[in-house]
């Protein structure tokens, strides 16, 4: 296999040379490598550095890159977050390349050539990173048993999680996905909910500290604790989302076995439902601030984009859904207003509102669908009048 030296962050790693003409270049070599995931790896490194600052009790953290490919993610964590790293892949060519790469590091990097589930069933790690092809579902149970402080999980099977491939979503996550304008958020909440349902079996709890939907993948970071009481609290933050496709009304319904009223309280149409899923917060402000500081002060190739995502997450309102206001504008047949005008207009009438990292044309608000439409209509009329007056 032909390789080249790739520099990401402060770490250079041998990666396979990809065939740019292949239908999917990251899979064109014997070892998987996707240069486009540098953004995800940059944020991961900043998160582990944040854990380093917050969670360490003067002991070296152990970290497993369970599905490592060429090892770039785990090796960067070893080099840039000074963590004791194990890098694992069951593909022999990947294992050989990781070994070559690991020799180039001063730090103690362990390399394994194991099935990830077998390794996680036998050994315990403080932090586990599960970054698979497609769905993380086959690795969640073993990862939940093994990890003690943090889980970092990627899902690239966004179609099943977001309701576009409904049956696959139900099969993999034992949950009903739903294809709405906020499907990415529902998808991440189903992913986190699946992880939490596995964790609580072992009297472990989780606090999601950062979760983002970017390009073709979802990524979630969860801090873990071992406590039956906290696990019970986690279960209380599980639930469903009820959605009315007629008027846009939606709400979170707490509980794993709630009673759902079948009809929309606003317009009487039949409600659709998604879940079980995580209804709690997706981001922890203190953690995200530390991650942002790490990104801004560190050496990261995707610094600007990574900082933008984390800043949006940091300032995101903790509602369980969001509204695409361009969709509302089309529905109301009214001219656009800047998104910041809508956010401040909602705040003026006493509602909470923020932008969201999920979509540049969407907002999070505790206003109900009717209030939102009314505010949008008023603002749109005002701005149209002002525009005509200027003529
Ligand atoms: C998406 S790639 C990993 C990319 C890598 N984390 C990165 O950031 O570049 C998934 C890897 O998981 C490995 N893999 C898949 N199933 C596995 C299993 N059961 N045990 C160990 N490795 C596995 C594949 O060989 C592949 O290299
Ligand atoms: Zn309705």
C-alpha cells in the first residue's frame, strides 16, 4: 500500500494514498482514511483536552480508539492531549500501518489487532471512541460496559436515524425515527437515547456535553458516571417527540412508557411520534467553553469551522426541536427577514430563541408554532413596509 505523511493538528501520520477517481476515495485503499473527517478529529482532540482539564484526578487517562483505520484519531489524541492511548483495528493492513505510525511517537501507544467488541468486553478504558463505518449500534453495548469516564460516538447512518430509511432506523436503534425539518436533531437524540438505554443497564449514567450533526455524520460526546440514582435520572430524561404535520405543533413527552394523546391539541389532526429518545440537554456550557478555548488557542487545521460549530452549540437553546423559518416563510407566503431579526423579535415578545448549529435557516425557540408564525408574519410585514417606504 502506498502511503504519504499527512499533517493534522500537531501530528503527522502515515496515511494511505487514495485514488481520487474512485467512487468513494476514503475506501479506495486497503486501509480506510477520510481527510474530510479532520474537522471531527480536531473537535475530538479539543474535547479530550477539555476532559484532561476537568476530569483528571492526577492519573493518566486511558483512551481507546476502538475502530481506528490508520490510527490518526487515536494517535492525535496521544500526541495532542497526552493521554495513554490504545489504537485498535481488526483489519490486518490497518494494524500494520498503525504499528508503523505508533513507532514514531514518544508516548506510550498500545496497538491492538482485535475485534473491537471482544477487546471492550475484556478491558476497561476511561474514554472510548467509536468511529465506525455507518452505524455504531453493534458496538454500543460493549463500549458502555468498558468506558468509565467518556464515550465519543460517531454515526454516519444518518438516513436510518433521521427517518429517511425508517425500517433500518427501527431495527438498529429500537426507536421510531421521524422525517421532519428537525430530523437531524431527532436522529442525534435517538442515538444518544440508544447509548443511554444501554448504559443504565449497568447502573451507569451519562451527561451529553457536546453533540453535533455535521455534513454526513452525527457525533456525540457523553460524560459517564457510575450511580444507580443518576441512571434513574437519565431514564427520566428519556421520552418521545409528538409532532403534528398539519400545523407544525410539537412537544416532548417524557417517560419510556408515556400516554400519548392521539390528536393535536391545536388543530385536531393525528399526531406522529418519534422515540424513545433523549429529551435532555445536548451540550454542557462549561465543557463547550473549554473546548472552544482549546480550539482557539491550539493548532487545528479546521480551527475556524470547528470554533463556529462549538460556538453555535454553546449558544443553542435546549429545546428538543427547531423550526426551519424558510419553510415557514414559504408556508406563510411572506418575504424573508434576517434570522437575527426573528431571534430578537421572539425575545421581544417574551420567548426564548437562538440560532442552531443544525441548520443555518433554523431557530430554536420555546414559542409554539402559532406564536412563531405570528411574530414572523409581523416582522415580515414591517420590513416589507419599510422597504416600500424607502423607494
Ligand atoms: C470509519 S473507519 C475508522 C476511521 C478512523 N476512526 C479515523 O478517524 O480515521 C472504521 C474502521 O473500523 C474497522 N472495524 C470495523 N469493524 C471492526 C471490528 N468489529 N473490530 C475492529 N475494527 C473494526 C475497519 O477496519 C475500519 O478501519
Ligand atoms: Zn396540529
